[in-house]
C-alpha cells in the first residue's frame, strides 16, 4: 500500500502551549490508522491542520504525491478529505434530506443527490428515512447522517473523532463493518478514540501522541491494550480502589416521578422510581435520548415537578427546592454538557469554581469574594485532577474537552459531598483520566458519599457501580447487581 498522506515535522503552538511538536505521520491507502493520546496531547490540533481549520507554524504535508497546504475545510474536502466530528453539526429542525443537501458542494440537483444517496445506502447499509426531522433521530442515526454527508463528497481519506462515544454496541458493530468495507475498497481512515479495545479490534496501525510529540508509531497487533495506555500517559495506569459494600441506609428515594417534556422532540419520564443507599454507587445506563438528560434536570432541580412527585433525600422531600437549595444540603451535580452547562467558556477556572459555591460563606469575606481562597481551591482541583492548563486564571474555553471534564468533575467531588449526581462523568476523557475520576468516585463512596451515575458507557457502570438500572423511552428498569447483569439483560431492557 502506498502513502496517501505524508505529514512531516508539523508544529503548532498557541501562546506558550506547544500543541504539536515536529509531528510526522504516514497514512496509507486502504489503512485504518488510530490516532491516540491523552486529552491535550495534540490530536485535535493535528486533525484540524489536516482538515484546513488551522494553519501549522512549521512542517509540510504531501497528499497523493503533491504539496498539500489547505487554508479552509472546503479546500480539504475538494482534495478528498472528509471529517466526521465528535459533536454533530446538523440542523435539528430540518429533515435528514435537507441536512444532506446542505452538506454538498456546488449546485447539485435534488434528483441527482437522491440517486447517489440511494446507491450509497444500498452499498454500505446506511439506510435511514430521509424525511425524518433530525431532532427525532437517535444519536446513532444522527451519526449516520453525518457519514452520509461525508461520503457523498467522495473522500479518499475519512477522519473520525470519537465516533462511538454515543453509540450502542450494535451500532458500533455496524460502524466497524462500514469502515472495514471502506478500507478494503482503498479508502484511508484516521480514527480517534479513547476506547483502546476498539483500537485493537479495528485499527491496522497506531500513532500515539503525548504532550504534542509522537512517542510511537506501530502495527496495532504488536502492542497490548496496557502498552497502548502506558504509551499514552507515560506511566502505568493505577488499578481501581476496591469498592466497599454500601450500608442498608436509604439516602435517595425517587417515588413515581413523571415529567412531561415541553419539547416535542424530547423524552418524557414515566413513573420513575428507584432508591440509592448510603455509600452506594448506583448507575443508570441506556442509549442517548431515552430520558437521561430529563432525569438529570429533575434531580438537580432545573425543572419543576407536579404535586405528588417526590424526591426524598434523607427522608426530606426536596422536590420543590431549587438547585442552590439542594447544593446547600451537600448535593452536587455534574451535567453532561461541560461547556455551557457545567462551565462558562468566557470565565476563568476560578470564576467557574465560584459559580457552584455561591452559597458557601468560605468564598466570601465581608460580602466580598475572597479571591485568594477561590484561587487556592481552584489550584487544588487542578493539581489533584491533573488538569492541564496554565493557571487558575485560565479561561474554560482554553482547555481541551477532557481537561475541562476533569475540572468540572473535580470541582464537585473535591468537596466530599454527601450525594453526587453526575451524567457522563468520563465522556471524552482518555484512559488515564477516566481511571483517575473512577478512583476518586470510589474513594469518596468508600468514605460515605452516595453517588448516582448516568452514563451510556455500560463498561464504566459495570466496573464501578454496585447496582445498575436501564432507562429506555423514559421508563426505568428494575435494578440489577452490577456484577451479575449480562449483555442479554442490557439488550432486553434497552429494547423496551
């Protein structure tokens, strides 16, 4: 196989941060090539350079034997490079077909696009109802729309960024079959993922970045998952702390909660009931879009409940309390959307930490913000959770997604709260950071905190939870022992 893309000595810095340092990478025709690294290792910067979003400071690229120097994504697409981003770029209120048409270059006729779309769906098993409104689609279907838009541009290289983060196991299998078929037909695929078992299963070769440098390029079959993890983080991954048995003492009791979502494309909750005990880690799994976000809003107090719906916390009905009143009872929340919901991009890390502690008198002196104390607590989170940033004054927007995730999780659980409610706590973080977050969650659980985790990652839930329930179409299943729940149990509950 010949090289289709040669990257030679690419460097890029932002202020005093060296995002990419003399990176060289060779992508071959018909190859599925993994790009690995911790959060902030330089993966996103590199693919943005390849896709023409940002310009490198030094280095060069050769595409199909010719100098390649894109200054816009349109140039990259015209040269045969397509990209499927981790965060979908679809118009939710428009139909699938409208989104597909908007994604095409030039003035193509609708009939011509439909004809090519029909061929594409048949050849690659990408069947989808083009008349559906995008907001009504599952996460897997939305990703399919993104892939179709990309494929209709006739790419020779496809870049995928964390493509399985929102997919269920059957959707992952279909995606892998699709990518293998593309590979056999000669397309090169650059695949970014933190899920190392996926890398071992799918990818031919791997390039591992650490601190903006290439630490190794190799055939994936020649290294183990543990070796990949150690190359990424530069150290052995800590084993998880042993999980203690919870006490049979009720902390949280959810009694028949129903919530009608005012969004016509949203999911309503139907008679949700479960309980969580002192020192327990209770997991709620399920495919994205089945009521997880709505449940999080109900538990945090962001949306109100009708009379008769009860959330009991240590036998106190907190259903009518707002989020700050719940925080005053030592309950903390980590929503899924880290930038915009958990953190304000234009504020510093210190200011973002203060936002969730406005009720805490320790952060104020005579009615004025105690900046020294605030900076001290922010620095504590940065140090303990290995948040890669310049200082406590760094803007939230300057952090990589994974480092911001570590910050917002650390900001909450460093308080040793009595109850933690978190949604997707390790979404988009690397294996080392996920292990760190898991260890801290288990540690505070063993110290008496009660934890409720809402996550699409069933492997995560099975590894750190005592019990797991599945949410599907706004209905929650009976709880299962995390050590005994089977893939068949999960599939049955998800299909209800």
